[in-house]
C-alpha cells in the first residue's frame, strides 16, 4: 500500500483547524464521529472529529496522576463526554476511539503496562472505554499518535521514514515507516527516552540514570533551573517562580532565557547536545529522512533546542549519513496526538472491516 493511499484514508486536511457542521451549526444525527484522546503526564485532551477528521468539539482536564488509576479512568470518560457535549453529538454516533497513552502497552489485552510519570501500572484502558461507550477502542503509545498525526497532516507528511522525539515530563519516541506505525511483537516500542547516553545522572521516570529522558526532559531542565535559582545563578527566574519545580514550565524557562538568565540558557544548550546524541543513535539505526521534535519544550526553544540538536547530530553521524535527514519542529502542537490517535483508530477499525488494509 502506498503512502498516498493511507493518507487519503484518513483526511486531506490538517484535521484541527475549524469545526465541521450543518448550516445551522448542528451536526446531522446520522453523522459518524471519531474520538481522539491524548493522555499526558500533565493534561488529558479529547477531540471529537467528523468522518473527514475535522474537529467538532474538544475538552481538556489536568491529569493529576497522583489521584490514582481508578480516578484517572473516570476522568478520561468524563473528558470524552464533555467533548461530545461541545460537539452536540451522542455517544451512539462514535465509530471508534483512539487513545494515546504514555509508556509501553499490551495491544492484545488493551492494557497500559506502566506509565512511570503517572505512577499507574496495568491499566485496563481499552476495557474501561469500550464498556463506557460501547464502541471499538484502539490504544497506542502517545508519541506514536503524535508522530502519526505529523506524518498524516504535519511536518513529516508522507515521509518514507520519520521518527518523532517529544521531550516533556519524560521523553517519548515514535516511528512511522512506509505509512505504518512501528510497533513491537508484543507491545509498543521506540522508548527512546530510555536510551542510555552517559554513565550517570539523576534517574529518569523508570529509575534509570544517564538516559536521554534523565538529561533532556523538561522535568530534568526544570530541576537544574531550580538548582540554579537556589545558587543565585538565575535572578529573573528567582523573582518569577523561586525554586518551585512545579512552576518552572517550558514557557517560563523561555522567558528566563529571554530575560538574561545565562545559567538557564546553558541548561537548554546542554539538553540540546544530549538530544543530538539521541538523534545520532536513531539515524544510525533507522535512517529516517525526517526527525520531528515536538512538545512544549520544543515549541519554547525551536532554535536553542531543536536546531542546536540538529547541528550537533550532523556533526556526529557517520559521514555517509550526512545530508540524509532533517530535524524539524512539529507543526500541529497539542493537536498532533489527538488527530493522530483518531486517524490511526479509524484506519485500524476500517482495516478490520476490509477497508484500506493495514498490511
């Protein structure tokens, strides 16, 4: 199956620009809808799409993983229901739900095996949603969803091989190869955040030290920034947030750099070099033509993080790989995960019906 065929099977637009409805603003009762859901370490986000993957309604909530798995599953259902209400459609109109989840998944059982940055394990997410909405549910890794969204509609549209790296609370990765999401035999893969890079560091979300996530995530940069504040090396950030780790978000880090906190700038530059090392490993392994960097941290530092990482990677790859890849900023922002999960769910579910087979 060609790349063009699989794109046409989902949509021809970016999928997240303007609502689609009848002239009076209310979707027809007979219209089918697809739901995309992005479960993140900080927030959860649901969007209801029409059959062409144009958005009808959306809803967001803070994840608050510390409240526990059961409360989290209830909140996911509530968020979807609120998106349905905004879209003015009924649950019976849902033809499928795609949900991007952090961490490795068991596809056969529909279980999220672990989400280190949420503290949840063995989450029966597919069963929970299928019982609540009585429709097929397709689970996928959250970064797989984001990369698939970018491949369908964004910065990597139609690429033969693209890899995405999304630094956030952790660092996730995904790969679309010849229109297929690269997945393992038993569960999701491409856990690039846990690639070991250096001999030692503070631990990542799984307790492993020296990994890409341990030295490149927004959380690790924020921890270094809090330390800089404590040492008196970041005067602007000291006035803005103090050493409160929860308040040091991507936007605040950008403002600190813009307002002259050199120590914060150096933290981001160091993270970009480590990100570049991760890209080198990926290029040597998969030879993607496009590496997409997404998430709030990348949006905050398109040059300091993304372009620096590209230059660092180009200087470290084998000579034969020079000029074969580009490192680009994701285009769809927060919407890449929801449109990607909805598009993949539509493709998987229709494939089961003999429409646009996956293989």
